[in-house]
């Protein structure tokens, strides 16, 4: 199986946002799904969770379920030889950080129970979760919502948020991750 070429995948992603607006004035994004799930399963008096999640979030929950299902399908069918496919430059960079086990879909030195219970693993999980949660709340949406939907709608706040997401990603990849892995 090969990936779709950029000239097919790109326009399809780009057409997804206007299609959502035409179909029912729906916005694209994934970060609001936690709120929808909480509203659906937690009986609460908190005003934030008291709304008709079926009307406003039902389709988005279906979209999130599709993401999970697609991930499961890829996880079960990809990498038939058991080795993840990396560009040679990425392989060299990861090896320099001490990552050597490339069997499976993710490096075991980063994504195993043993790795996640170390100090760097706890810092990555809790720090990353805190920063993602704060950033999503502060920016008023997630990377997909801003970078795909917001930019397609020519929203200046989405451009600022997307630049911030990319800057944070670069900082995390080139500064924070090497500091954590070289303990």
C-alpha cells in the first residue's frame, strides 16, 4: 500500500472544510470532543457541560471515532515486516538521541510502559498534556481546527495560533526532546 500523492490528498483535505460549511455550518476540529464526551457521559451541574451535545457534537464524535478506527486499522496492517519506515535523516537523528529499537510503529525507547514510567517519560506525558490542554484552551482550538479550518477561512487568529503551534513543535523537537533523552 502506498500513500496518496500530495496533489490528491491536499485538495481533498482542503475541500473538506468548505464541504462541512455547506452541509450544515459545521466547523472542523478535534479538541472539542473531550467536552462532548464529558457532556454525554457525566451527569453534572457545571454549566459548561450542559448543552445538547448530540446536536452540536454528534458528527464530530463520529469523526473522532473514525480517527481511532483508522489508527487501529493502520496499526494492524502497516509495517508488515514489523519495522517502522523512517527517512534516513530521521533515523540518524533518533539514533543520536539514543533511540535504537525501530521495530513496530513507534520507538520502544519512547513509547513503552517502561519508558513512560521514567522521569523523562513522566515529564513528556504530563508536561506535554498540560501544554496541549493549555494551548488548545488559550488558542480556542486545536492544530487541525486552526491550521485547516481557520486558515481556510482566512482567520488571522488561526494564523497566529498555527505559527505558535509550529514554533512550539520545533522547540519541543529540537530543544526539549534532546534534553529529556540525554539524561
